[in-house]
């Protein structure tokens, strides 16, 4: 069966979303420097893997993310039952993520990879936030340093970044 779905123009959608929220026209970040690259010092089968996701995932009982430049994060235990996960976000259709959070937060898949021996272990907590943060300055000054520091504290060897 052929789908009648059409590609989504995310740039136009982002501009429209921020306009509705009362922001000035969105300026996309342009990073001139190449990102740093590092190779693993050991095989993934012996590594501790961290998970950071921007899909607005939180655990039942935690405070949901807000929709205006929320630069907070949540810590989700990686042994949590996925039925306890909740999702909020202003910039994408939440239907599938609410039905199965693994589509934007692949915790069950990562646990299976650990059980199968493809990954050594998961960090005890995953870090989540709500992407779509309008202020690049606040993102760089407030959220990213916290995520980096927490990731270092978790002593991970690699991090899987899951954007939405």
C-alpha cells in the first residue's frame, strides 16, 4: 500500500511554530568549527553507554517540560519500566512517542543490546530534555554544560544522542 504522506518541510514548520509562540524569526545555528572526534578506547561490548534524548521524555511523577525555552533536563533510570515514561513537546506529533516511547527514546532496544552482549552496560540513568530551545545562548550556556558534566560523572565511554 502506497503512503499518501508527503515530506515535511521542517525549516518552514519550525519558523511557523516559533512565530506562533511569539518569537522573532528563528536563526539556525551555524557552527564553523568541525566537531571534536574521538574513538573508543575499548570495544563497545566492554563499554558503558550513555543516552541523551531531546524528545521531551520524562518519568511519571517528574515535572513535565515547559514549552518556552525550557533548559532543564530529567534523569531517567535506565531500568525504568517504559510504561512509566511520558512525553511532552511542542514541535512534533506526539502520537507515536506516547504509544511507544522507544521511537524517540530507544531504551528497550539498548537494554536488548546489553543482554545480547553487543554493549557492555548502560549508564544507570539517561538524560533527557526538550529540544527546540529557541535561545542558542541559553542552550550553550545553561543546558549543555550540565549535560556534559553529568555525563562525565556517569563515567560513560560513549553517548548515544537521540534528537527529534
